[in-house]
């Protein structure tokens, strides 16, 4: 590789992949996706790009009524080409326990190779059914929600009554904590400096107007 090629590779954006499917709860990942894709306030603007991934390239319809055309399919996604896989919630996780199997197997590959996975709400049930929460601290909507998944879940001893948990790159959260979910994923990706991340959370998560001054300076 030449010096020019090396410099280009070093400056190329890192890709964060969002799993998409019919009934996706778009409000659960809105804060996170906007802050990853927008250079505003970032430690190194332009360091990230976002791509959507699904079982097929067919358009999907979110819970909010938005149509999303996936950029690629799970069988095309190599963890080494990704900075993180994000699994949002959605009605399908509970309506059809066999749904999103490709997404769960992709998450398994990511965790096996040490690439972070962030799952919220119903997506934690999918991980629980696959046994992917058994060896890591985690949270979800409630302990009972995971216990009743009917899958291979044996991780109740690792359940934490916290808004969000990050254990070795597996980030989990319940549906009432999308801002905390975003904060944990942004911290894992190192999108903001600690000072900016703290101010962002105080403004959007705690309605603290004093934090705006820090963001304005950033």
C-alpha cells in the first residue's frame, strides 16, 4: 500500500450498520443515528457513515410509516467492515419469534469477532432467544420480558436493573431509554469528547439548558 493509499484508508469513514425490518421502532434509534451521521459536535467530523442492512433488499416499512430501502443484506456484511451493528426494537420481535434470524446470526458473528452490537427493546428478546445474553451483563424492558421469550435464555443472573448496560461491547437497553441507549453507543464509538457527550446527554436526556453552551462551543 502506498502512502497515499494508507492516508486515504485512514481517513475513510467508519461504517455503522443499522438492521431494518418491517415494524422497526424508528423512535428508539433516532437520537443515535442522527448523531452518528451528522458531523455536528463530533470529535472528528466525517469519521462515520451509516448503512442499513436487512435480509433482502426489498423496502421495509417502519412503525412510524417510513419506507426504507436497505443498502445491503446480512450475507454481504462482514464484521471487519463495520464499526457497530445496531438492532432496534419493533413489533415483529414478539409477533414472530423466528423473525430476524439473519440479524441475530449477524450479531453473533459481530460479538464473536469483537465488533460492538447495540440492541434495544424487542431486539434484546431476539438476543435472549439465541443465548447471546447468557454470558454478558444486560438489561431490557423488564426481567420478566426476557424470561418469557421461550428461547434458550439462561442469563437472568446477569440481568441489571439499569437504563442501559454495556458489557464488552454488547449494549442493551429498554424502550423507555433511547437517549441513554444513544449515549452508550456514542461513547463506545468515541463519537464525541467526554465533555461534549456529557453536555449532549444533559440537554437531550435531562432537559438541562446549561449544557447548550458546551455544545455551542463544540
